[in-house]
C-alpha cells in the first residue's frame, strides 16, 4: 500500500508538474505574443505620427503657397487698378487743361456776339 501511495503521489506530482509547466509555457507564449503586439502597435504609432507630421507640413506649405499666390494676384490687381486710376487722372487733367485754355476764348467769342448783336426788330434806333 505504501508503494501504491508513493506511486499515486508520484503520478499526481507528475500530473501537477506537467499541468503547471504547460500553464507556464502557455503564459510565456501569451506574454511573448502580447509583447509582439505591443511592439507592433508602438511601431504603427510611430508611423502614424510620422505620417501626420508630414501631412501637417504639407498643409502648411500649401497654405503658405496659396497665401503667396493670393498676395501676388492682389498686388497685380492693385497695380492694374492704380495704372487705370493714373490713366483716368491724366485724361481728366487733359480735359481740365483744355477747358482752362479754351474757356477764355469761348467767353470772349460769346461776349463779342452779345456786344455787337443787333436787335431783330430794330426798335432801338427809332
């Protein structure tokens, strides 16, 4: 009986040892798998941040380029408008000069016609 008890004890200890070892092996494999997943997620996070940084840099460049383009176009429009205003001002100045030069002559001619005009009915001389 003692031998049977020793044998049963040995079998139980062996079964418990195998169960414990298989549980430990399973846990070690699970930990390695989780570690691998954590490492993969870490690398994916780094890739995500790198891509996001590139995206932000590209957006800033595009915004800066668009801003420069708008500034250039507004400057062109401003120059064109200024040029048109200057041309209109010069044209107006020419008209004012013509008016100033021709006005005295026109006034003289009008006064001359009035001074030497004769009445139509000739009642003035009677």
